[in-house]
C-alpha cells in the first residue's frame, strides 16, 4: 500500500472499530422494530455520515474526488465490506450511488451535475439505476423494451423495470433510466439513458423484492413508467449512447462489489475461526478435526487468491482505463470469482456454526443470500465467463503457443 492508502487504512480501521461495529446493534434493533417491509433509515446512519465526513473518510471511491487510485481504494473498500450494511453507506461509497455518481461525473452536463451529482456527492440524497426488466432477458441490455420517445421538448417513457436497488429508500430522489429511443438503429445504438426524478407523475414504485426472504433497507423495486414525461435536457450524453454509458458505469461498480466481498469473506472467516476454537464436539474443539482445518485452509487460499486478482484488476484500470480490453477482461474475471469465493467461505462458516449458521442469530445467512444474488447482478457469472473465454480465444498466439501447436 502507498503511504497515502496506509494513512486512510489506519483512519478507516479506527473509525470502523470505534463507531461502525458498535452501531450494528442499534441498526438491527431499529429495523427489527420497524418491521420487515419498512424502508425508513435507521438514525445511526445519518449520525455516522457526519463523523465519517469530518474524518475525510468520504467519497473514497471516486479517484478524481478522493485522489486515490483504484488500487489504493481496494483495501479500503475491503474494510467497509466487514460491515456491509453500514460502512459503505456512511462513507458515501455505497452502490448504486457510486455507479450513478461515476455516470454523472462522466456524462452529465454542468446543469445536471449541479442538480443531482452535487447533492449525491454531499450525501444529501440517494439514487437508483433502472435497467433490468421483468419481461426480457436483461443480462443482454440490447433486449430492453422500455420506450423513451421524443415528443417536442420532452421524452415520454413507458415500461416496467424491476430489481431497481435503492428505490424504496425515502431519500432516493433520482432514477437513471435506460430505455429505447430508436428501435431502427443498430442494436448497440437503440438505447439511451435519462434522468427521471422519482416524484415525476407516472412513476409508480409497485413493490420491493426480497432477496431470499430478506428485505434490505434500500429495497429492490419493481417500478412502472406510465407516460412519464421529462424534459429532453434530462438526457445523459446523446441519443443512442445508453449501451456505452452502461458499460462505462458497470466496470467500476462491479469491481467495488468484489472489493467489499473480500472483506465480507474475512468476516465470515473470523466467525468461523472463533466458532471452531470454542465449540467442542466428540471430545475436542472442532478446530482439531482435520476436515475443519481443510475448510479453513481452503478459505484462506480462496480469499487471498481473490484479493490478488482484484488488486490486479484495480491496477489495470488505473493503468489502462476501465474501458480498456485488459481491464474489461480482468473485471469479468474478478466478478466471476469473488462472489463465488464469498459464497464458498460463508457456506463453510455456516456449516461449522451448525443450525445457528442458518438462523438470524449470526450475520452469515444474510451475507450468503447477498453474495448468491451477486452472482446474478452486475452481470451473471456466465456472461462474465463468456467475456473471459472470448478474450482468450481472440488472443494472438504467443511464440511458445505457436511452437507447441504448430
Ligand atoms: C439483489 C439484486 C439487485 C439488483 N439491482 C439492480 C439494479 O439496481 N438495477 C438494475 O437495472 N438491475 C438490477 N438487478 C438485476 C440484475 O442486474 C439482473 O437480474 C441481471 O442482469 C440478469 O438479468 P435477468 O434477471 O433478466 O436474467 P436473464 O438475462 O434472463 O438471464 C438468466 C440466466 O441465464 C443465463 N445466461 C444469460 N446469458 C447467458 C450466456 N450468454 N451464456 C450462458 N448463460 C447465460 C445466466 O445463468 C443468467 O443468470 C439486481 C438483481 C438482484 C438480484
């Protein structure tokens, strides 16, 4: 780590131990008392945001604002993964806002930035990104059916989206919506992105979908758009650039999830170690069983392999940009590896906890559910594997490969 990253790491570690971990109980208590379908914000979140900001632990994800490279940010995001529901948000480094801020940073006009990017960077509002639709296979963004048609000085939007993370949060004020502006254009140029304030007439948040039965605070919403009219000046970049914007947005967002997943896996590992040293079965601590030691060793191997791959991907983004062929390949690699690794480690931690592991008395079941879902969102595993395979198949033969294959 650079001296700058080390300094941030030290301060973030202190912030997490002094304020974030102790806040977990009150966060949980608030949400339990509010009920499973409540999406109001536990007060401790806004309290901690003030403290993080005062300490300069704010907007660390955005290189042009924080001055940190992606490689410097990776171990910091990992730390926040240890308290996944609180730490990313209170440092203003939570999805989907981070991806949305990146998008606005890259594509918004001065006016759009003033209205939406500035309050997001300041943590005053939250946002959501609306691409996926229930009616079509949305892992291929070219399938999107929502229409976004020009009518005078406006665009009129009609369609249905789902799994729109963050839209149930009362602080969510703006949606970045992907729709079709020109069905006759080439398949990558039919889509555009537009800014839609949540309170625009015709926008209806129908429900929030649970992940394995669990409703998180921000929600994952099904939203209908019924003749939603917004000014043409809300368009991001130009008509037909929606697919390209989605690609630019998803690169950093994907790797940030992976950085945090490594921290989550470390937490599961810590719980696993604690449990196996304290729990006695068949006359000795679980830790003395060879099979349990195998599980611990396998977990350590997988976590450290993932971290190295993640750092390599972050470094590659720093060197070549997130749109470079090298970076896209590595981001797909880590996105296919890290969520599966986290699932493996959490699953082993669940197993050594016995029945307690699948209850809500530990965080493990919820963490498992989230990382299982991560194998779908921001690109299902298979789509990333396809990218990786195509990269390999398209590579020019090395001299050695030519020598051994003819
Ligand atoms: C918790 C959560 C949060 C989400 N948040 C958001 C959000 O904020 N905004 C948003 O727009 N979307 C969000 N999503 C939606 C998510 O991005 C999509 O579910 C994802 O892109 C897959 O689209 P789909 O569900 O339509 O699956 P489909 O496209 O129908 O794919 C189904 C399955 O087909 C297989 N498959 C697809 N393509 C291939 C291929 N080329 N080769 C082999 N197999 C393949 C894969 O196994 C895939 O899982 C979220 C999803 C979840 C679960």
